C-alpha cells in the first residue's frame, strides 16, 4: 500500500488503537480482578474499529472486528455476571 492511503488518519483512530493496546495490556496481566476492565475496553475499541472498517468499506476488517466484538461482549458478560 502506498502512503496516500494513510493521509486521512484522524485522532479517533489513534484513540481506538490506544484503547486496543490498553485492553491487551490489562488482559495480559495476571490480575483476575481487572479482567472485566480489559474486556470492556476491548468492546469500546471494537465498536470504533467496526465503524472505521464500515466507513472505509473494508469488509474483511469489519467482519473480523465484528466477530471480536461479539466475543468481547460475551467475555465481559461472563466476567461480570457469572
């Protein structure tokens, strides 16, 4: 891909990236008490990336993030209610 595809990166994409990195950082720690926070941040990040993929008409990324969104919502539910 050429650099011209990346010239319209806005701040919201950086926030989505930061949230994804923060959620992975929390989830990869061995602290069980904070796992729900990591999954919750993952849900927010996935919602953002599903929107970005849809807006860019990148269907493969949209479907991948949609699947991860469903699994993140399931994991959040499991950590909070079960």
